[in-house]
C-alpha cells in the first residue's frame, strides 16, 4: 500500500507543472466554434484544437469555404471568446504546417514529462 501511495504521489507531482502551465479555458469549444463559423459564411470546420500561442490559450479552427482552395484559420480566445486572428492558408502552406506540427509532436513525445 505504501508503494502505491508513493507512486501516485510521484505521478501527481510530476504532472502538476504541465497542468499549471496550461490554464483552463473559460469558454467552451462549442461557443468558440460558433463564433468562428459566424465569421466564415458557409464554412465547415476541418480541424480544431485548443493550444497556447503567444502566451494565451486559443481555440484554432481550420475552416474550409465552398469553392475556395486552402483553409481559413480562425483563432478565438479561450478566455474571452473574441477573435484573436484570422488568415487564409493556401493548400501548400497547410501541408507544410501539418508536417511541422507532426515533427513537433514527435519531439514532445520523446521528451521526459
């Protein structure tokens, strides 16, 4: 029993910095998604993620538009629900960005927690 308690305590202590560095979102993803879609008429969310960027938590949505190549990337504050950034990414830029994110994920996965 003592070994289990120590192991659980060690896991909790090692996990704490990761959670402390990532404050909780104050608005839901559904609310942020609705805001993003209201900005891109006729758009469909291709992907979304909650991430920390430039020191703040954001929801990032890649939204496809009918008859338009690439995606519209819309970033919504996870704290206020307001638009942070919006820009168009060509199909080529989207592919490059996906490769970079995959590489970053591999590096992060290899690093000790």
